[in-house]
C-alpha cells in the first residue's frame, strides 16, 4: 500500500523562484530514491479560519506564502529507506546537505507527517 508524507511550510513570497529551484532539485532526488510522485503547491486561496488555519499552523507572516506539499511513496519501507539516506551520516547523500542545498524558508516552522491512505477514489 502507498505511503504519503505531507508538509505545510511558510515561504517568503520573495523566495518563490528560489523555492521552486530548490524543490525541483530535492524532489528529483526523492524520485530517484523511489517516490512515485511529488507535488509542491503554492497557496493562492488560504483563508483565515475562526479557530485555526494553514497560515497560523506555520506562523506565516504577511510577506510569506503557504506551501502545501506531499510525496507519494509505493510503501513505507521505500520511504524509510529514502529518509535514512538523509538522516544517517553513513548513508547520507551529499546532495541533501543543507549547506549545499539550503532551504529558502524557516524549516523550524514546517509541519509534516507520514500517512497511510485509507480511502482513495479516482486517479491512476
């Protein structure tokens, strides 16, 4: 069964092109490592909620845009093996070194998680 990693981040709106370049570079590595699909979605209609919302979830400021992204993996084992290449110093892929491939946003405010699909309609 497939596995999904989801992310919400606040990106300085002025860094949109830098973000796209960094995402294209990093996302191609995820595909190389077994991801079947990666989507990076720039917020256009991100309303303020009454209790909570995407902007507050990542503490976005007026000069930032919300980005909603996900990575689809064929299974959790493939995802775990890919993440090990980023996190384990003995397996670390130098292309993912933050000094060489810096994130054009504050990664401390990123929210993320791994999810197992329970309903899927349409698609492939």
